[in-house]
C-alpha cells in the first residue's frame, strides 16, 4: 500500500502516473499548496522540504519525485516501467531520469518561482530568461535523441523516464516556446497522452489544460 501526498499538476504527478501504470493499491491525500498546507507542522514532519510530493512506502515517508518514480518502477517489475538492474538498458534509464530531475526540473522551479532567489523584479526577469534558455536547450537535446533513437527515451519500449518527460512537457505549456514545438517531443507527448494512466490522472486530479 502506498500513500501519495499530492497537489494537482505538481511534481507529484509523475508518481501518481507510476501508481496508475502499475495498478497497485494506493491512497491519495491532497495537499492544498495554495493555502500553504505544505508548510504546516504536520506535513513538515513527513517532508522537511515543505514540498510535494511525499510518498509513504509501507508507512514510511519519502520525498523527491524521481526517487518515488524509481522506487515504484523497481518494486513492480511486472509493469515494465524499468529494465532489469543488470540490463544493458539500465544505465540509460538511470541517466534520463536523473537528467530530467537534476537539469530540467530545477530550471522549471526557477521559471515558476524566481522569487526563491530574489525580490528584485529586474533580477527575476533575468532569472526567467536564463532558465528559459536552459529548458529550451534541454528540449533540443531530447528531441534530437528521440528523433535518432526513439520513439521513447529508451528506444522502442515505454518506461518510467517517459512519464517524467511528459510531466515536464506539460509544465512548459504556457511558456513562449512549449515542448510541443519540437516535432519528436510533440509525437511522444501525443503517444503518452493516449495512455489510460494519463486520462485517469486527469479525472482524479481534475485537470483540464493540455489534456
């Protein structure tokens, strides 16, 4: 049994998708981030970062979206979200998840919340311009990879990194140049959004944009 503390459309999305892909029993607990619930004393006991997601595994809390994704993929190999640990595909699986988590996701954090670094509006605008370039460079890199080695990040087989890529592409939907401006990314987004897990997530989280 898993319990996912989530906020609609936030980084918890990738864990929610993994849970839906595996079909394992899970409970969702909404964290009202607009009301600051993620900074409440009770929540901070679970996640000292004051962020979503938090995933309870056998009653023990863990944070970091990519870690939750990897944990679920490895605990439920029958879902096909991860190659076997000694597989030749495993290094690439690790690489793409960590690239998306370490390079692309933090840039989005600053795109949405430049106030994390400064109160100056001029500096915030400079931060957003800088991270926009980082994100668009990542899209170019990923698009080239998919064009040459796709249709998914590991080639012919869908796996967990594609779920993370899908979440991050959704986050770009209102940017000056969203991810779907790159053709291979647009194609993988269309394939991923056709999956039942995506449709079910939209129903449960009551999402509408980028359906």
